[in-house]
C-alpha cells in the first residue's frame, strides 16, 4: 500500500466509520537487547545472559489516536492466534475495524479466511506491500520496547521476561504521543 492508496484507504475507513489499526508480530528473546549506556568511564557494565532460543511472541495493534492493543504468548503466533487477536481488537477497539498488516503467511491462514467470511464485514483488511516494514508504524512499537523500555535487560526465564514485557507495554500505553510518533516516522499523515 503506497502513501497515495493509504489516503484512499483512510477516507474509506472514515466513510464506513471503521477504526484503523496497524498490526504486526515480533519475538522477544531472553538475550538482552544491548544498547549504549551512560555508565562511568572505565567501568564497562557486564551483562550476564543465558544462551537460549526461548522467546515470547507478541502481537500488537496501534491506532492513530495512540492506543496500543497487545497479546503475549510463549509460542510462535499461528492462524488461530491471529483470529484470537482480531477478536480481541473487536471487543476492545471497536466493532468495525480496518486492519492494516503485512503479508505474513499466518495472515493468510485457513482460520483467518474462515473468520473473515463469517464476520459480517466487521473486519476489513488491507495488506502492506511486500518488504516495506517502514510503512507499518507498528514497527515502532518493537523498536521502542526493545531499544528503550527493555534495553540491556537480562531475564532468567520466560516468566520474568513476560512480567517485564507486560510492564513495558503498560508504560508505553501511558504515552499515546509516542505511539502517534510512530505514524509520523512512517510518514503517514493520519
């Protein structure tokens, strides 16, 4: 979806009184996201981490008004989880949605198609162009969580990571202006 077609999509969403939600998925691993610190000179901080591929999967959706919706789980996201998130959006955001997402295979899963066919038009989908993460403002959520909220964090297990991630999401929800800045960064005038 190019910027020109985005404007047409927005007009259609307003005409149909739909809530616009950009969604995406990401993984959060036990390995820390290392970023620069302002520690004392000559006293390099040491991070001790466990080598593990264990991770949490997070699905999120953001609105131009600065709202953040999310679901965290301890396994990869599949088609059924995508349907669960769409239902979550329908109950929390609005009963008429315009969901804009990438072309991930889980978005084309049988369960998602079945859900949409039985949905009575409550959810309308638009797909972003392939290989264009810079057009999805929800990518800003991952950048902010990983490089700001959870920077240099070492967790011993998924339970601790889940708790820290939940707190980080809660902090971000309290800052709608930061969420709105993700739209500006994607150069979307919404």
